[in-house]
C-alpha cells in the first residue's frame, strides 16, 4: 500500500469535490439521449481544454482524451464513462431537475461523466507520480443498440496505442455510498431483443370456429418458450426469457387478425445464446403453424456478456481495499442486466465495478431507470479518487 499516494489523492479529491458536484448537476439538468450527446460532448471537451488534456472525437458524439505521465513507461490503460440519458420524465423536485422534458439521467451516466472528468483533474496533478498513457473514454449511446462502446472499438479506440486494461464504474443504488462492489469473471448478461408478430384470422368472438385466434396462439407460444430456460438451458448457467409487451388490439367480442409481442433474452454463454436463438424461433413458428397461423420471430442481437478479467479484477479489489478499507469493498453476485461495456471486456482485459450511491436516511434508494432515481453526492469524492488511484496502480507506479 502506498499510503502517501493515497493521502495525496484523497486530498485532491476533497479539493475538487464541490466542482464535481457542480458538473454532475449541470449534466443532470441537461440530459441528452443516446447518440445525441452533442452538448454533453462539448462540455467534456471544454473541461479537457481547461485541463490541457488533448482529445479526439470518435463515434460522432464520443470523446477520447489522452493523459500522459512524465515518468518513462510505454504502458497504456483506458478509463471509461458513458454520457447518454434515458427517455424518462424526471419526478424529483430538486434544483438540478432535468430541463429536457421526457429525458432524464436515470442511470447515473451524469455521475460517470463528471467523475471521470474529476479523475482526469486529479491525474493531471499527479503526472510526476506515474508513467505511461491513460485514455479517457467518454462514450455515447450505452442505452441503445448497437452500443457506443461497439462503435468506438470499430473506430479504433483500443488501438494506437493499445491499452492493456480497461476500467469502468457504474452507480448502484443497492450499495451504500462510501462502498464499492466487484465480481471477478462473468458478471453481466448478454441481451437480445425479441420482436414477434403472430398472424391469424380475426372475427367475432362468439364464432371462434370461423377464426384462427392469434391470441390463443400467442398464449401457447409464451408458455412453451419458457421451456427454453427451464428444460433446454444448463441450470448451472443463468438464462432469462421475458416478454414485457403484448398487443392484441381486439375487443371483448373481437378476435384480432394479429398479435404483437416484445421481449428480452439474456444469458452468460455465447454458444448457448446462439443455440437458444434457433430453438426459440423454430418453436414459435412451429406452434403457430400447427394452430393454423404464422409467426414472424425477429431476434435483434444485442450486447455480449460482460466478463471481468480475473487477474485485473484481483488487482482492482486489492487497490480498492487499500483505498477504502476491506469493510467497504463488497463481493457481488451475477447481475442479469446488460451493459455495453461488455464489448470492451470481450476485446481487452477489463474490470467493471459498482459505485455505491445509496443513502436511506435521505431517502435516496430508488432504482436506476426510474423517474425518482438520484444519488448521494458524497459518493462523488470516492468515485473520482478511487479511479485515479486504480489508474496509477495499474500503470505500475
């Protein structure tokens, strides 16, 4: 443990804490949807200009800053923050409430962006304490396919120079502020979007013998598809299949011509994922055909599963314990939500950890993706300083 370095970073984090809160509140009040983060990117670039950190545009609204230490080293690492917001109308009555009706930072990306800017500010004052290169990746479009991480990788963000490690953090309202959580190995699920149209022959509800009822076909398909998880998937490897949208636009006595459904399929095994796609499609189409209808089963392949490289994650955990104390570093279970940071984890050694933002005493407990989501802003001191320490440690200084 480098106690002097930790004390120095904590001091710097405390010095900039108020400014990080100001930046977070500005971003929270001015959210932008995926791939529309033009003002957010401009704000990031203005802050990097102020710090004297050079940068390049990438993936249209993305920004990559390059920060170099003064010591001799060719090692390269990358730090990532996503910038986009969600199509949610904010219900919080706070001074920094979203000014853009129907758009809200309900997943903490304002926290991630302001935190990485704070980390950059700390690291820019520590240049003499480390060698090597740190890529500061401000990413667009995490919340929308095909994912900004995917686009950034395609445009070469992990090349010239190539990082040996990528690290990112994400808010978690289940964890108390002042703590972080990690999991080594497979951590988050792949995600696929399912769009299904079942066609039959509509008519009067009192004359079912004259119709081909797509509602009944839909019910059979939804029930049968659950066997994909319960009878075909290896029970030792988690899978989730859920349908959250069903539209059968008939009436009490009207059988519609078609039914439309949307769902999600998630798993942690790419081989099984591909097999499940084939099984789902074949099963749904066969049931519909056997009942006299048709089924258009469209699978939009989404993000891969996220894996935290074991050796890197062990180093991150050790450094986090040094910085926070063992009681404030939690071991996490598998999380079946999805994240496009997974693309980085498939292309490089990566570690994606969770930042606690909960404060029950203040009523800050709402889940992400809800209109009342908010954070305990004291966590912004930890989010900036810890990542700075992780970066310097990983560079081997």
